[in-house]
């Protein structure tokens, strides 16, 4: 497999410092000169395939951890920010962006944060809402967005929690017996918490009475949701110290963001407990990522399965790099993560040509699509609709599309890639990320012109769009 040019000087330097080695000592172990190592660390030269292999062999690390998706995510976010008209005609090339991301990731993160503040400031000014004059409310991005970015740049994988949950799953027999029995028994025997199935409040799925040590669950919960809520209660009782440490290190700006993230970390633990890492990844490979089979095998919902697949990023034991999103009927992306090169837009709606939108037209079906983004990368995309709520005639229902996919080189490891003609480039639909940053010039699905593009208006001609894009 050919190795592209990799400028990973910061990662190499961090690895050297973590091993408390001088440049001379580190270069000797790798079998290279000190001057070459110095050039690698300063990103003046890329690492060769031989150096990558030496790093993996001498320091027992996964090559993918050095050349992983962290840079892709930051690169994508920074490129989107710099397309804003705020920056005028400035348009850095790919090499310039890579130099910033690899050499000064802190600066890149700071610029992204500043841009978020600018956008929120502009939106509030435009709407003339009553937050004007309260500087802290105007300039800071929302706690929800801050937490979203925390998980995004953690690669949606929290090592300490994942390992702890997997160990506990093995101790109590998750996936070796009925998960509900294992979870309920552990909750009662270890924490003296009794489970009650009663209608405590029609709007509540769960309610924990800490004094009485009673967890009340709605009797109308689906089995997968019921078990997840029990696992969530175990997370709150068992993982508090670990989660507190993670939150301390995250250093969120507000207590609100901290508590929102605490919910996310509890949910992460619950998902990792019900779907323990090694067993789940092994099963996913065995059934070629068949969502229905995985759902039945682990007694989990389709959403739980898709979300868990997006977290399989353990160093040295990574799963297939996939993207995952949950979209509502208005096109809002309510969950998102990508370990693949495809990175979702931070602002604006998703591409209308993406098959995720078609899922609402075919409830209960798996919609498949071969797609190609403007950068030439091709993907296998899968989408299906799910329904939430609706226990009873008058109960409100929520409809979402779950979207999952991988780069086409991994399509043979997904049952959904069968008989799709992946070798025929003509089978791929051209899609983008978001209209505001997509540079396709003649797309019938375009909703708004791309940023920083000059428009040509010809009053006596009309093509697919009412303007031409220069």
C-alpha cells in the first residue's frame, strides 16, 4: 500500500518527549540521522514508509494513530471557516492549511472558536434579540456546540470510559446472557437499586429516587431503550470519579457545558457497556456490518448500533473508519461524527443530493448510495428512517434518518456494498458537504451560492441555476 506524504512532526516530537528521549537517542532507535529527525519534527520533510514502520515497531504504536483522522477533522473545520466572506479574498491552498494544522493546531482551534463567536455575534445583531449588550452571551459559542466539538476532536472515543465499561461488561456477563438480566442484577446487587416499571410521569422515561434507591422506568419503553436506561444508571453510580477527571481536564467555559458533557459521557458509558468494544467489533466484522443482525444479536436499537460503530477508534484496535449522522425531517443534523475523510459542515444544512433525505420516503428500508465528493473521494452511503416515541395513539412521534457510510475502499467489508457496481465510476452520485462551501458549478440541487464565488447574472439566459458561478 502506497504511503502518501505525511507531515506529522508534532506527533513525532510528542512521542519522543513522552519517551523522555533526546533527538540523538530517538534518531538512533529509528535508524535515521539526527538532522533527518530534526527536519521531520519541524515539518520540513515528510516521514517515509520506513520511518513509519520503525515507529510502529520500536514504540509499539498503530501507524493509523500517527496518520489518523484527527488532522482531517481539524483541516476540514479550518477550511470551512476560512471560506467565510469575513476573510475577503484570502483563500489558502491545501498545503498552507496543512502546515497550520500540523505545526500549530492550537492556533487552528483558536481561530475556529473565534469564528464561532463572530457568527453568533452576527446572528444576534441580525435578529436584534434582547441579548445585545451582554458581552458574554454575544461572543461565546453555545455550551451545546462546545460539547459537540469536544467529542468531535476526541474522535468520538473516550478511552478511559470505554475500557472501564468493557471490563465491567465482561464481569457481569453482557452478551453472554440476556443483557437485561445482567444489567438489572448488577444494579440491584452492587448498588442496592431496585427497578420499578410504573407510570411515574407520562413525560419521563426514567426517574431515580436516590433516597429510596428505586429506579422507575416507563413500562412503555422499548426493550433496547429500557436496557440503555439501566446501563445509564449504572454509569452514574459507577463511573463518577473517572468522568469528573475527564471533565476537569476538558476545562469547559461554563458549568452548563460541563453538565451537558456529563450527560454525554454517561451515555457513552452506557453504550460501551451494552456493546462492549472487542465483542462488538468482532461481531460487526463477522456479519459485515449488517445493522439488523447486530441489532438482534445485542438487543440494541439501530441508532445504538450506528452510534457505537462510530466510536470504534481505540488505538491499536480501530474499526472501519465510518461517518455517522442523525438527521431530522427539517434537515438538521442532530448527531454527527466522522472518522472518514468526509467531515460534516459545522454550519448550514446537509447536501440535498445525499441519500439520507430519501430515507424519509421509504420507512423501514435501507437506502444505499454510491457517492463522490468534490475532492474526488468516493463513499458507500447507507440511510434508514427510525421513529421515536409514539407509545399510544396520542403520543407525539419523532422521525429521524440515520446515515452511515465508509470510503469505497472498505465497501467489501459492508454487506450493503454487494452488487453496487463499486468499480464503475459512473455509478457514483456527485454530492457535496454543504451548499455554502461546495464548489460544484452546475448542481441542480444547489440551495445557495457558494461563499467567495463570483456570480455572473445573464438576464437573457437561464440554465439549471439563475446565475453562473465563476
